[in-house]
C-alpha cells in the first residue's frame, strides 16, 4: 500500500507543479496582472469541470464499492459523458458570454469529463496511479507544455495563449478512448438514451450540488479580492493557494488509494476509518513542515508580494493541519446513505466561511479570505467527525 501511495502522491505533486510553473511563466511574460486573470480563469475552468463530471466520480465508486468488483466487467457510457460536457460548456457560455470572463479554453471540459469518468473507474480497479496519469497529469502538463512551445516562438495575447493551451486537451480524447477500448474489463457504450441519462443526472444531484457549491463559493474568494483588493494581492493569494495544494495532494493521494474502502465503510455504517485518517494526518504534517522554506524560494521567482503570500500560506497550512486532526469524516460523508447530510454540512461550512470573510476583510484584507477558508475546513471537519461518532465509526486519527 505504501509503495502505491508513494507513486500516487508523486504523480499528484508533479501534476500540481503544472499550475505552479504556469504561474511563473505567465508572470515572466505578462506580469502579475495576468496571474490574477489566470486565477479567475482557473476558477471558471474548475467549475465547468465539476458540472461536466456531474458527480460520476462518487456515483461510480458508490456503485462499485463491493469486494471483488475489480474482477468484473463494467459498462462505461461515453456518450452520456460527452453530452454532460457539451451541456456544461453551453451553460457556462450562456452565463458568461455577455461578460468579460468567457474563454474558449473552457470548452476543454468536454474531454475532461470523459477523463474524470475513466479515472474513477481506474480507482475502483485499484489503479489510482494510472487514474492520475489519465486525468490530473494530462490536464496540468499539456497546457503548460503548449504555453512553453508557443512563447518560445513569439509572444501572443494572453487570451489567445490560454484558449490555445487548453483547447489542445481535446487531443486527450482519442488517446483515452484508445486506452479503454484495449481493456477487457470495460464495455464501452456510445449510445445516448435520454431517459437513462436524466435518471443518472437526478441520482447524482445530492452529490454534485455540494461540489458545485464548494467551487462556486469556496473559490469565488478570488472575486472578493478582485473587487475589494488589488491585482497584486489576488496574484499573491492565488500563488499561495496553488502552492498549498501540494499539502492537499498528500491527503488526496491517501483517499484515492483507499476510496473504495471508505465508500464501503460509509455505505454499510460499519468499520473504522481511523487508520486512513492517521495516514492522511502524517502526510499533511510532513509536507507542511517542508512547504514554508520551499515557498520562500518559489515566491521570490514571481512578481508578487512575498510577505503577503507567505503569511497567507502559513494561515492556510496551519488551518488545514488542525482540521486534518479531526480525521477524514467529510470525505467519507459523500458516500453515506443519506447524501443530503453532506450537502447540509457543505452549506454550513460555506456560510461560516463567508461570514468570516465579510466580517474581517475591512481590518485584515486578503488575510480574511485565508481565514475564511480555514473556518470552512474546521467547521466541516468537526461536524463530520461528530456525525460519524454518532454512527460509532471512528474517523479521528487519535485513539
């Protein structure tokens, strides 16, 4: 398990480096104001991706969490997932077309919806490393490589650079389909049956609503800084937030490696998740200790306020570390029988987050945004832990 975890985490960290390197490249070529624009684009890109995936990451694990399922043939409906991507793209276009935030690069969520589905099936089959390579790795590094190639020849407008770099992700689609067609374990279906498709969407609503809320409200803090702060503050906050994802990748590596087991415990209301919580806490604590000196060097490479970025990173890291002491109850809550509990908990956390931001932005500025994220993490982790204690399922990493 530890070898698999190490491989998964290494791939996730490398994937995270794609965003960090893109920030450096954009800063060196265009300046910190375009880093702020890139932060907004990534928020919209993440939102459209969540809509395109539409909860299939949780539904697939839910439906395939029984022991021995990795040896059974499973149907993958590519047609339905392509339709999800088209509708997500059209919806985002209709909402953003009249504003200055629309970008053709957002259409890349169409192949990414398929990549997300295939990656989840690979996790079910106990292949989390391959799942990351098919999904996060390509999504992070293909746009970065295209940016480097284009800028090595000439400097073009920032908008064209982003659109071109992300639209290249469409080349992932034939590669992914070639891969799944070679697998004897999957039955590939391209037929679109609207009745079945609507039933899938309805079934996933309790899962996708919290995911959309998390992206819309939790990441829209960038709009708060854009409206009330400066472009340099937004660039500094985004750089710190992007670097903090290295710690989050450690926890996600643990969860990806044992996700079917977490789903089984949560669905059957029996068992323990203490060991998984302990491992996630150890990984988070180790990375948090290493992150600060690395961050000092990294922030010196880009035109941001290093002091602001360092202080934001310390707040995020300390808050995340404390919340991880309550265990992985929030992640497990996605797979419980009553999924409305997860939605209610996310709403509670987001309300607390934005009450914190709006209450303290005037005296503390951009630091209030980081404090809001910490409050969300603490509230949801504590409440989820309390829920699982009532179910007599240990999630706390401490005995």
